[in-house]
C-alpha cells in the first residue's frame, strides 16, 4: 500500500513539472540534490533537470557543489537533452548575482565611446 502511495505522490510531482526548453532557463532554486535540480521561473513554470559530475555549477566564476546552493537563489541554466524521460540535462548552472550584472552594465555603458 505504501508503495502505491509513494508512486502516486511521485507521479503527481512529475505532472506538475514541465519539460524545460533546450537552451537557457532562468529561475530560482526549489531543490537540489546529487542527481536532480528543480527551479521555478518568473512565469511560475517548474522545471526539473538531471545533473551529474560533469555539470558545472558556478558562483562568482568558482566551481561549487549543489549542496552550496541556497533555496530561492536565482540561477541561469544551460540545458540540453537527457536520457531521463520528462527531464532535461543541466550542462552549466550559474548563480546569478543581480548586483554584479547591474554593475557590469554600468561599466560597459561608461566605457563605450559616445556616437558623435
């Protein structure tokens, strides 16, 4: 009986997740363990990704493990096809720091020569 209950619960969780698009996905971390990562996008889609030892997870240009990620942390994921049904493979996971992006934009615009 417990096996069926676990199966139904797992099926309902997978039904809530959608298959992520191939390419870049931006969202906030919901859950991460040794083999799976789940994120929620700004438009409230939930995507699951398969990860392994080849998946590069980085923060401030340094490689980190999945256990170092905090829940609700903004991420940018480069995804590809996976052999897991209903899941995509995460090749690169980058922790997005909004302040760093804003500062980079300011520096780029300040260093550009004006069109005259």
